[in-house]
C-alpha cells in the first residue's frame, strides 16, 4: 500500500503541473509517470463510481480531502474512509 500511496502522490503532482511537464514529455524527455498514469487509468475504470469520483477529485483535480468533502457535500471523515477504500481497491487490483 505504501507503493500505491507513493505512486498516487506522483499522479497528483503530475496533474497539478501537467502544463509544464507535458512540454518535457512531448520533447522526448522520458519519465516513468506516463506508465504510472496509464496503470491507474486502467484500474480506476473498474471502480465503483464513488471511488472514481474520489480519485478524480484528489488526484486529477488536486483537491484536498476537505475541499472534496465540501464540494461533494460529505464530511471529511467520510471522504477519508472512502480514500482508504480507494487505496485498498488499487491494492487489490494490483494483485490481479
């Protein structure tokens, strides 16, 4: 699960800085992030819609759990629980 958390931090970082990083990636500067993003995109398409929404909010849009909770009209505790389910989902998918 620590590897998943680490990779998800990279996904979040990439999406927060996508504009600048895409220039480097398109200029041929390779990076493992493209493989990591494809990996999580493949896995998330099988997720329940709520986990998908959590993933998009936290890792694509770069929201905090607090901001996402506000936008979704849930408590921060509920988003935290869903985030743990998301990590577990990715862990289980990675074992397949």
